[in-house]
């Protein structure tokens, strides 16, 4: 059995494990270790004048990436050195830990059930766990919209982008991507604390997500055509073409625009972050109001997109295997 065939098996097995297990909070997870490393480095390095903060932010990026590559490479290569079956098991588990398909659904559905069965206070608390904006003043529509936006955006950087990097370079490249993405989510904010320190992390995240975000959007458009009467594929394509750059990030609005069009809703707009109003353009048309059922619809769209990506990646990998 060749290493490439092992990679194909592990790639499929890791995706299946993710769909079954998700991310149990009481299980240890390497992404949390990466987050702890970033947090520790930020506390020690994020000080001085603007130029010094920017330089130290670069050191934080380099230390985080080198450490991540070293330990993931050590575990990966060590497992295959033991024997090929140990390698498949370890690579499958590492692949599973990089993907976030089920956990994204689980966390967003907590918001859905809070809106449906509990109340606005519980819903605000639930959505505060998955968004960076201030949630204390959000009404039911605002909470539902925030959850839908999270699913739409993270369909790319939590599911499709890591899946693409896994397909190309296995868990080592996959964890490299997740380290970049985690740095951006922790220090990539344009506020007084992180504007300079997080500059390199944010720019690197834009680079590594540039192509995957666009692939994610195109796959999501296809998913909208295949997803049944809940979605409008034609409108998804229309709003994608029109609004895919309605965000300061070159990548964030790619899948959000598709989701907004597919559901005939309007997303984004201005929001409060750390007590400060941030002006942002809208994405999509206000054909109807956002409702909590849209959270379920967004997750369905995300799952179809993920399965399409998995099948396409597997198809390409199997073709390469037989051609070789």
C-alpha cells in the first residue's frame, strides 16, 4: 500500500469522523493548544510602539507556524515510521481534528434552539460564543442573522479551505492552515490592541484563503442548485457576482453573498465590535426578513457544499493515483 493511497483513505475517514463526532468540548484538541500558544505569545510580545508591535507580530506568526509544522510533522512521520496502519489511523484522526463541519452546525444550532424554545437572552448568549460582534443589544432577527453569517463565512475557512489544504498536503499543510486561521481569529482585529501586532497574521490569512474562498463560493452556488426548494441557485449566482466584495476582507463576503442570494435575505451591515460601531455594507437583497429557520437552511447548504468538495477532492486524488 503506497503512502498516497493511505492519504486517500485517511482523507475520507477523517471527513466521516468529523461528520459523526464533531468537536466534543471535553476532548483535548490540538487547535486549542495552538490557540494557547498564540495567546501566550501575544501577552508577552504585544507591547511597545506601533513599529515594534508590528515586528513582534511577525515573530509571533513565525514562532507559531514553525512550532505547528514541527510537532505535526513529528507526529505524522512518527506514526508512519511505526507502520503503515498506525500512519492511517493517526492521519485520519489529524484530518478529523482539522475539519469543523459538525461542530459548526452544532454551535449554530444552539442559537436556533435558543430562539425557538428559550428566549432572546439565551439566544444572545449562544450566538456570542460564535461571533466577534457585540450581542447584548441584538433582537431575534439580529441574532439569527449573526448565526447565518457565521455558518456562511465559516463554511469556507472552517470546512472547505482546510479540506482543500488537507487534500493537497495532508495534515501537515492542514494544520499550517489552521494555525494561520487561528492567529487571524485571535489577533486579526483592527482595534487599538491588535491593529499593528496582528497585521501580518491578518494579511497571511487573506493570502491562504484567497483561492479557497472562491472555490467555496462556487461549490456553494452548485449546492444551492442541488439543495431543493429551500434555495435559489440563480439568485445565489446573481448576488455572488454583485456583492462578493462587500467586505473589508477580500474573502469573507464570497460565501456570505452566495448564502444571502440562495436564501433571498440580506446579511452583513453595520455592527458593534468592542463597543464601537463598525460601518459595513449590506450583502444580498432584503426580499424577506431573516428568521431562525434560516440557520437550519444555512447549515443544510454548508453540508451539501462540504460533501461536494469531499467528492471532488476524492475524485481528483483517485484519478491521480491510477494515472501514476
